[in-house]
């Protein structure tokens, strides 16, 4: 997901870097590294935000709809941060 987003970003906005990676045969490796970095950052951010906002398994058991809403918001926020700092940087 994020590797392909980054590839598209490079192709449209960083054409020289895209061409360099492509001709050196390093584009796939670069995108795979970005994918891993983005996934790791996303997972860490989700856990940090959950902890900071007190979103627990207890809340999930008590009020599943509130938990789902909170988790969706947390995931969206984490994805926006990853996009800004890793994918479109």
C-alpha cells in the first residue's frame, strides 16, 4: 500500500530520483524499505495514541462502538502522519 503510494509520488514529483532508482534497479528495494518504515511507524503511532487517549481492551468490552470509533480516528491520524513524514516526504 504505502510502497506503491511512494512510488507514485516519486514518479509524479521526484522524477529525477525515480529515474535514478529505476535505472539502477533499486526502485523495488527502495519502495519495500519505505513500506516497512511506514508500517513500523504506523503500528508504533497507533499504540502510542491509544495509550495517550486511554483506549483499552476494557473500553472495547464495555462499549464496542465507542472503541471502534476511537480506533478509526486513531488509525486515520496515524496514517496522516505516516503519509506526511514518510510517503510524501
